[in-house]
């Protein structure tokens, strides 16, 4: 899918406002990371931003790599900060990592080479785009961004400042996905005309909670950040954010990239033309879809996402999976298993270089300046249909898409949902 380079001009990104709004000083726009210029220990100096469950996974993964030094931790929740610092002290006794509430202070440090992002989805693009401007490489969690336009802004910044980005699709590094892609690309099941994806899970409604004051340990205003103001209740924040459309897109958005990854890698869907989503609302305060199914029509393949496993052999016993239909056979897979049915048994040799590990691949990419396994351009192509499906669900109608200019065809209402105006004080990358 092509990228419309004129969608957002770089002059719209107000870096001066960013510095004025709380950074410690001017950000150096280095072409090479400080890791390559001055690190005497020859180690990549990483800061972790967002310290919930996945943020702590980042901490454990990267602290286990001998080439990495963790120099900073950042979260708007002081309890998360304290707990994660204690975890780091147990993993790396004597570490000198500094704790921060505001990620902009982290980006101001010239001794930080790279960051990882495990914030709620609505913060992904702002943190990443500003990190690119600050000369930092980024390992960012999925989904890539909150909106289509945010993904465009991320890509523009990454390309302009020559940064490395790895999307946290950890399963991508496993041998099973590599082998599935080898089999599909070999043509052993022929030309793939249909792909069926599913995840058997539903978003909860979260009841009807009563609003209250945020705890003093949480900077709730910054937690909301670019999202609209909303009264606080505990069910809104941290893990549950994913069930609110202001921050994410429910179980659908949470799991799309987990399994769509193998389909985009293997088949490379191109020229999206039509999106038709349907689903159900929850019975509580959470407004992301309880479930969502979507039909996607591309020039070269049809892709179907369902909440329940499709009626195909082998799907019922897999809670998540991908089913490839070719003109010579079929292949079904999940994270760790696969099964293939073909007309003629053929030998398919191993051709795709295996991953050294998803985090190690990022470290290697920072060193060599070569694109990692889940690059930003690849991740943006894979994530974009997810955004469009949510828009189709919100409008309750099919939508026609022009992949060349990345706009809905003759549909102002749908096009308005491709972006969102950030709250004034948190409009750090000017998304409109």
C-alpha cells in the first residue's frame, strides 16, 4: 500500500512547542545514535517508557542482553515506577537507572540511545515521533498508533531523522511464522486468494463505575494526554484502557497485529478497496466493540477477520489463527503450530534467515542501521486496515477506500475519523 507523502507536512510538527511545554532543554537532532559515537562500554543505552505489564516485559527482555544498559525508567504512575525500579534492581544490582514521570525529560538526555514504548495506544505516536526528532531509536508496542494519520506522522519522522523502529510483534521472531511464510511464498499451496484470521475473545463492558478523584500517585492529566478529557474511575486506566475508543479499539485492536502479521508477511495484501465491519456494543461503560468481524477486499486477496473461529478444518481448536486458501491447497497456523493440505507433496527448503530474537534484532539493527524484522513501514501497512475496520464499525456501514491517496472515497464523515485533534496542551506533534 502506497504512502501519501503529502498527507501531513513536516512544518506542522511544532517542536518549539514541545520544548516549551516541559522538556529540560533543546533536543539534539543527531543523525547517528550516541551509542555509535561515544558509549565507552560499547553498550546500547535504553530507556523504558510505560511500565505496566508489557513495559516490565520489555525491562526483563532487554536487561538480559549483555549489549544493553538500562539507564532510565518512565511512567506517569509513581507506583509503577517504584515497582519497576525494584524489579530492575533485582535483575541488575547496582544499576544507575533514573526514574521520570514525563517522557520528555528522557528524550532530552543525550546519553539515551534508544527507548521502548509500552504506553497506552493513544500515546504511541507522540512518544515515538518526538523520540525520532530527538535522535533516538524506538522499540514500540503494538498497535503502531491510535489513528491512520498518527501512523503517517510516525513514518515521516522516522524517515526524515533516519531512525530505527521495531514494532513489538514478538511472535514474528519465532520459527513457526518464518516457516509459514516460506511455505506460502514457495507457492506450495498455489496462489492465495483468501485469508481468514480470528481471535476468539470478547471485550468486557466494565459495568457502570462511579467517578472519583485520581490517586495522588497518578498524573491522570498526562495519562489522558492527547485524548479528550474524561472523568476518572479506576476501570478506565492501565490495562483496561484498551476497551475505550478514546485510547484503543478493544480486543480486536489488541490482537489484530498478533495474527495479521503472518498474513501480511506471507501474502502482502495490496490495494485495499473495500471495508465492511460489523459487531456488537458492550453492556457497560466501555465503548470499544464487544466483538468485531470485518471483510477486507484487496486487489490481490480477500481477508476476513472473525471473532469466532471460521468453519474450516482445524480452526475450532485454535483460539487465534490464520487460514490461507490457495488454488492448490490450504494452510492453517497459530503462534506455534501449522498444518498444510496440498495436492502434491513437495519439499520446501528453508530460505528465510531466522531471527536472533526480536529484541536482539532491534539491537543489531541499531548497530548496523539496517531495517529490523518489523520495520515501521511494514507495521504501518499491516495496522492501517485495523483502523479502517474500526471506522466502518463506528459508522455501521461498508466503506470504499482509495489506497493511493489513503482516503475514503467521497465520504467526508469517514475521512474525519482518520485523525483526531489532540487536547491543546498535549498537541505535541500536531496531528491535524
